């Protein structure tokens, strides 16, 4: 037997994959930021690579990509026919041209004569929008999943506590019934008064016994051996090794029979329902 799947836990299991995938996509977006430049009329792929990176040979580098109007990367096999509305993009902000060592000095001299140009406003806008949008989704996912996990933990704790309480009450009821069975002389007579003190968090069960109306047993003042014998008899008869008995003692006229409860594997599958 096992506890039924509770709604909160079912929701968590459904939402967690979504948030996990969303976090992966956001991380990928952060790791691969794209900086794009609009294509001018009549430009070819090599001309775009030369204008943006400084070297036409970077046309087929993996970090130099052309993006169509639907924001999809165009296969490099189609670079020979550039259409209106496309953009030339640098992936991972790698904009340095790949050149051979022999040409570094020549290109550095030529670069001295070129004016420094600031990146277009469109480029900065795209970079900021990608980062801010993904960060928003990540925070939304965290804001959704954390409360659900919190409720799941609370729900699981309440379910386990209720299951332990059921096991404790059932054992105490059997103990009291068997203890008073030899003492019953007339049907419907109650030779005992009983109370329970349950502490599931500490695994403690205290069964309080006292004589019924007109009775003197049980007590530990003049019937201590008889009380200890009857308690041992009932424990042996119930044969439940999940409950370990501690020494008897008296409290305000009650004979206290304390037990320590040890959770076993079969108790974890005790039928339970949560109030959530």
C-alpha cells in the first residue's frame, strides 16, 4: 500500500520540467548573445564580413551568421543570394577577424587610418532585450517553483505525521482493550480510565491508565508488580516491535506506560490523506 499522489506534488512534477527547460534556454541565450547589423542594399556575404569583421575570409566562420526576417540563422550554403530584411550577426560577441600572423602588422597599420565607430543603436537594443527578457523568465520560473516546492515539503511532512498518528492511536487502542479485558466483570463495564499523549515528532507514545469508578487497580503504590506483569503480558501479546516500552511511572494519579516508536518501512506506505 502507498499514499495517493497529492495534488501539490503532482503540480510540482508537472511544472519542474517546464522551469528546467526554460532555465536551459535562458542560459543558452546568455551564453550565446547575438549582435546583429542590418544588411545594406546590394551587399554580398563577403562584403558584409569585410565591413563588420574587417576580413572577408570570416564569411564562413561559425561565429559569423546571417539571420533572416524570422530571426532564424540562414545556412551558409545560401549565402550567395542575400534577401532584403536579412541581418549579419556576430555570435557570442566574437567580432575579431581571423587572420594569419603574417598579415597582422599590415592590417594594424591600415586600421590606424580608420575612424573609430560606435556600434549601431539597433545592436545595443537587441543585446539588452535578449538579456532582460531571459532574466525575466528565469525569475518568473523561480517565483513559481519555489512556493510549490515549499508546499510539497509541508504536504509531505503533514502526510507522514498523520500516518504516524494513525499507527500510534491504533496501537494504544489495542493496548488498552487488551489490558482491561481480564478486568471486565459485567458487560458494558469500564474498569479503566485511559488517556493518550502522542508526540509523533519525537516518536513518543504515553498511555495513561487509572482505575475506573469503584476500582483501585491499576496503581503503582500497592499493585506495582501486578501492573508491570499486565503491561509485559499485553506487550508480548501485541507483538509489535515498532514500540519499545520504557519503565512505568506515576503522574497525578495516573499510571503512565511510555513507549518509543520506531518507524519501519511498512509504516511509510500506510494509507494517508493530506488536508491540502
